[in-house]
């Protein structure tokens, strides 16, 4: 059964951040997972900032029965604060 949810990338004066998504007992090592900008505001950034930043997202390290890692990079300079992202995986 596919999974979906949200995660928070926490940038601390850096151009890179990552978050582990765990508890995905149904995921297989060969399943496809992806992440994308949520476009919702949170305490650190407005919805517009979530969509206008040069935030690149990728998913790596898929572990069967466990989960995966969402990685984010800001292309221009460093970032500070929390960015909300959505994720989904399917077989």
C-alpha cells in the first residue's frame, strides 16, 4: 500500500538539509519515492517563500520496511529555518 505524508527540512545556516522518514513498514527497496514543496506557510516561511525559493528536493536511501531520506538544497547561498515538504511513495 502506498504512503504519503509531510516532513520538515530544517536548514541551519546551510544550503543543505535532510530528514529521515521512518515508520513506512510497507515500503520496498525498489519502490518509487519523491518529495515536493508543500506550498503551505509554517512558523518560519510563508507559502510564497516555499514556492519561490530555489529549493531542490530528492529522496535517497530507501530501506525496505523502514523508510527513506528526503534531502533538500538551496541553490543560492544559505538558508535558515524550517521548510515543509510533502512526500509520497508507491510500488
